[in-house]
C-alpha cells in the first residue's frame, strides 16, 4: 500500500483535538468544520489518488459538514472545483469556484483567474 | 588586595550580567507593521525544506490552513495554488518563494504571503530513546508593500507527553489519533507537523498572528 494513501478521516482526530484545545483557550467555537479538508490537500499534493476518488472524499465530507449546518473552510470548494475541471467537468468546476467566491469574497481575484483558465 | 577585590567584583558582576540576561523577559513581538497592514487574505507558500525528508514540505503545507483560517483570515486554496505554480513550471519551494510579491498579488489576489522553512522533520534516534521532532520558522510579508509583518518559529516533539506533566498536548493528540487509526503510527512525523503548524501559526498574543477580520476577536488583540 502506498505510504501516502491515508484514509480520509486520518487527520480528523488530530484536527479535532487541536480545535478542542483552541476552544478551551479562546472560549469561542471554531469558524469552520474541517472534516476531510486538510487530508484532501495532503492527498492532492502527494498525487497518490485518482481525481474521482478525491472528488468522492470531498463530496462526502461536504455532505457531512452541510448536514450539520456548518461552513467548510476556505479552499474547500475551490479544490473541489479544480478536481472537477481535471476530469473535464467544466460546469461543476465553475459552480464550485462560484461557491468559494460566494462564501469568501476575498477569493474573487483568484477564482476569476481560474474561471478564465478553465473556460 | 585591591586587585583581588576588583577581580572578585568583576566575577560577581559578570555572573550577575549572565543571570540578568537569562532572566530578561521574553521579547514581545512587535505588531506595529502588522496592525497598520491589516491583511484580510493570506497566501501560504510551500515551505522550503532544510531536512533530508522529502515529504516534509507537503506534510507541513497541507496542515497550515487550519490555524491561519481559524485566526480569521481567508487562506488561498493550498492545493489549487500548488497546481497553478506547477502549470507555470514551478515545483520547488525555493523557486516559488522567489516569485515577486507583485506577481503573487496579481495572480492570487492575497494581501500577504507566508514564507516558511522547515528546519527539522522526522525521528531522531538516541541511545536511550527516540523522538519525532518537527520545527519550522516563518515570516508574513505584505504583498502590497513588501514589509515584513510578523516572524515566528515553533517546534513540537513526540516526547513532550512523556514528562512529569502526565500527557500534555502531544500525548493527547497522538493518543487521540492512535485510538482512531492505528495506521497513524507509521506517519507520526505528519501528526507532529500538524502540532508544529498550529503552534507556529495560531492567532493571538504573545507571539501568534494577530486575529484577522473573520475572527470574533478581530482588533481585540
């Protein structure tokens, strides 16, 4: 088995513990639900998984995040969009770039750059 | 006699100076430039890697978003950024970090960029025990002016939890991770890197990033 092919949920306990500890220190809830995002970034950087497998992992995580009424972290929708673009699904890619922009207007210049490239 | 006295006095004074130096309060971070800049979005550039472990850069980079985003900043999507650099022929962290601030701002639209360097990553084997240690340093640079806004460094070790404190942060994190996924043992460096990343880039005084606009604590620090 590839050293880098970690299960999607692998970093979640660590992430959860860090957030828990942060929460203790600052008395405020986390701004985002981190389910699956950073492991997905790790998977992408290590290039050990097929795009569709990465899409499925992110879509599952998104479903979990949204079912709890939480917000995915910055970059989540953009990465999903990039993965859709790499599988030739330009329409879904645009939708995800749009979702990133809507959640985080700060992302507008880069999302516009990506949108232009993917069209 | 007076010679001996002055000699003793000399020793006493140097001992005092030495102790005073030790006792000096921890130097507080100067937040003046950071406060004036007030960045909203941060680009996390891939860290350069001074270690022999080729996995260090990806491991750290993939875990740097959480502390910075939770501190209240928009973080430019890390994997997408990596792909953009790749498509422009840039794959090495050192080359990427050499890109001009103006160009980075033009493409990514970020207000500031974080330049970081991994100085230690992996397991050190000693006679009596071994420890997995990850250490890194970083600076935050305003992409509009080129000013350095903040500097920091941090490290974490798998041995921290073995102290008399009975557990500690690392112990808790590693125990939590192992409980869930036994496989975690094979990639302990990656888990430790997550702690280092959090310690390096968390928001709040005395040495963390200032809280950003998306934090309820924005402008309270």
